[in-house]
C-alpha cells in the first residue's frame, strides 16, 4: 500500500528518541558512544539518517530529540540546525515508559497538544517515501480522531522471532484510497514455531515501534494506565518513576478499539544486534561483511569487524559467526547467540569490568 497520495499541511511534531546505550551491539556501541551516533553507514550515523528522512518534509523546528545529558553535545554536532530548545534531556535512565511520558509533558508545557509521532534514532529505512507518507497519513487520522493510536506495521520479510509483531484486524476505513486496519493486539518475540505460523497467516506485521497519536490522549493514557509513572514524572521526581518499557507501561494495556494499524512496506530494519547489523549492511544472507584487516578462507554468513590498526584477523571454516575486535575488547559469538550480549554486559558489570563498557 502506498501513501503517496496523502497530502495535507504539516503541523505535526516528531520526537526522535536517542538516549539508549545499544548494549546488544557491544563492543561497537559503548556507554560513551552509543550505536545511534556511530557513523558506520556510508559515513553517517543512524541518528543523521533518521533526521534526513523527516527534516525535508516536517522541518527541524518540528523535530525534537530526546537523549541523555552526556550525549547533548553529540546531538548538537550531528544535527547542527536543530533548535537548542528542541533537545529534551532525561534526568537519568528509567527506560522508555517514563521517557515517553517526559516527552509528552515537555510538549504540553510548550502549549502543544496536537498530533505527535514517536520515532527512533537507531533504525534503517530503504523506502523513505513510504515511511514519510505513512507519517502524513497517520497525522491526518489523528486530526480526524485525536483519541487513538495509529501504529505502523511493517510487512514481514521472514519469520523473525526476535521482534515484536502487531496483529491486524479487518479494514477500518480509507482516506484518498489509502487503507487503515483494526488493531487486534501484540505479540512480543514469539517462539519459533508460533512465529512461523504468524508469518504464514498474513495477519501479523513486524512492529517497528513507530506510532502517531495526540499529546493530550497519550497523557490521558498515562493517567489511566500508568498513574505511578505519570505522578513521578509530572512532579519532577523522575528518579522514582518505575523503570519499565513503554510497551509494558501503556501499549499492552491499550483498549483495542483505541488504535488502528497502517500496513507499510518501508524496507525497515533494526540493526539492534551484531548479526542484525550484518543483515542490514548486505542483502545476501550468505555473504560476509568485513571491515578492517582480515584474511578469510571457506567462510560465509559472518560479520568480521576489525578496528585495531596493524592487527590481522584470520578465519577458517567460519559459518554464521560474529567477530568484532576493538583496541580494548574482542568478542566472538555464533550468530544465534548474539542476543545474549546484554546478559554478558550484566555479568561484566558484576566482574568489575565497567571500564570496557
């Protein structure tokens, strides 16, 4: 479905969240240099790519970036035209449940209560026109009915059991020949067998995490569904807000009738793990992605990143392996095990290895 026929004046605000650490991409992503700021995609960071997708249409004056205080200078350097007041700083890390609430209250204090798009700084997108068209369509839907969510569902390319999925219902309506559908619920990281069935059914789409709503409606949802978070954030006691994901705090509790879904084909990907990064950098799943000095024999479907000058990485008979070497850390893992890197980071903290994080 194409949304290119949707045309209306653009007044919507967009918030791009850029405060995460990206632990699943360690050691490429570190506490002081998270993945969204690394310029590894043709010399550009995923934050710069995210800005480039929406700024030409919506304007930098309507874009807000929410991040941590320690990353404020990086944001200013990578998005030089962004108004200083459009950088929202989180007092500390409390996950996305409190973070989204903070963003809504920030806009409310600026006397803005209209359509708002929630976006992420660490994704890739092949078909930008489709993405922007879906945002404009979502804005129009919220202008017509502010008290709902408009979720973007991405047409799945395979049965990915490491993602969240959104289930679509029957067609709910159309505008300018672009359709939207009922929201029939979520499924987060299904088992392999269940994921295969979901993929084959045609009812389930990948959940990239993008949605459009209105500021007032989302604040009201916090008051109803996550009152503890709303009280802590609105009172300025951010540190006491429950440390939970936005999906758990709000989305999993949403009345199904208060949401619709747009079926998209944006060419979306989230290089959130080291192997997913390989998939994002090369369309051939059996190909190797190599950076730095290396020599490989009988090796396929592997990511080899060598960031240490003067050191050679040699590999023989590797299949589906991830090797990332930096001047102070080296990781070697089969592609199916990279999802455990977050647990590895927790273990390293217990072992007193924080300086490598």
